[in-house]
C-alpha cells in the first residue's frame, strides 16, 4: 500500500504564466514530482523487505534513497502552494501578513536584504538544489538555507516555509541556462498568504529547542 501520494495542484497548468509556462508546470508536477513519490514508496517497500528478511546489506543506500525521494516530495508539496498567479510583491501588514513581515525584518534587517540573500542562495546552488526560507527552532528566527539536491546542507529541525526550486527541470524549457532570471521572476508569484500561514504554524507547532 502506498504511503505517499502525489498531491493535486492548487491551480491549473496555466495559472503561473508567463512566469512559469504551462508545459513546465505539467512536466514538473506530473512527471518529476510523481517520480519522487514513487521513489519514496518503493524505498519503503524495500526497507520493509529488509526488516522481514533481516538482510541489511543495502540499508545504507536505501536510507539515502529514502532521504532523497522523501525530501523531494515534501519540498515540492510546499513549492506548489508557495506560488499563486495573484502573488508577488512583499508581505505587508495591510494584507494580513504583518507577523511574517516583522519576522523577516527582524531576522534579515529588511525585506530587500532577505530577498537578495534568498535569491543568491537559490541562484548559486551548485548543481541541483533549492533556496529555502526556514523557521529555526533554537533561536525562533527565520534563516535562509541553500539545499543541495533535496536533502543536503539543511539545519536539523528547521521548518521550510518558502522554497525556490533551482533544479534545471524547474526552468530550463523556458529560461534555458539563465537560472538567475528564473529566480528573479519567481518573486512575482510568491504566495505570501501561504508563507505566512506556514510561519505561524511552525511557531505554534515547533517548540523552541534549548541550545
């Protein structure tokens, strides 16, 4: 029985155009994201078999596969909801996301400084990866993380609330090798309502961890 399922998109394929083309959204969701879901479920089955047979020769590779596919599934599940055709700009109190705006200013000095850091983190990720805004439960502040592949270089316990996919499959059909242009365009479709909700939930559900 499958443990993970591919979530439906919260909009149609054309909803984020012209920032992201319908073709990219369809391929990205229906093929790439679906492959991570299948990979996570397949790996769980293989781990169950290893437990049943007490055969642990492949456990190292299986654990790495699970981390890769499961992280890919989780980050993509956030990614789709982090975007909207009516998004963009910056979080403002008048739009009901003042707590997020205050947290960004406190953690980074200003929205402009935060935007610059996340843009650089996403655009300069070596190879495949993500730029991530995350809630960090030791300090209770927001941090930017540069995530290699799906699972590397991540602060343990941090909760992603805004993710920029910097894998080539997220942009190459439309932006070719101009990843910087794609990252800059992404700011036009950020769904700050969704990011603010994730920030509030992270604060409420994630207890501060004593250093």
